[in-house]
C-alpha cells in the first residue's frame, strides 16, 4: 500500500513539474508542437540505450523522469488542442 502511495505522490510531483514547465514556456512565448513532446517521450529513453550498451542507473532514472514529463506534456497539450477545437466548433462532436 505504501508503494502505491509513493508512486501516486511521484506522479503528482511529475504532473506539477510538467504544468509548471508548460506555463513557463508559454509565459516566455515558446510554443513547442505537441508531437515534438510525443516523440521526445520515447526517443529520450531509446537513443541512449541504443548508443550505449550499459546506461548507469542514475542516468536511466533521469531519462525515465524526462520521458514521463514529455508524455504528460503531450497529453496536456493534446487536451488543450481538443478544448480549443470544441470552443471554435460547438455543434461538431470532436473525433
């Protein structure tokens, strides 16, 4: 039970970090396409493992955290795009 509470707490921290990062980027006028976040989520983990046979555990942990941040950023930005579409087209169901 304690394990799942720690996992949930870690997820909330990563979610908060991602929201802060997206707000900071928008505040500074930086807009990154959501598909870049989607690709980065996988490539940030895959490329180091392909290039280097043995990735140290601390580096691997950082890569997985970055993967989670990019994946959450992709989902958040996709949700924002969907909300924007629904606002512009109120009578059309979003697909």
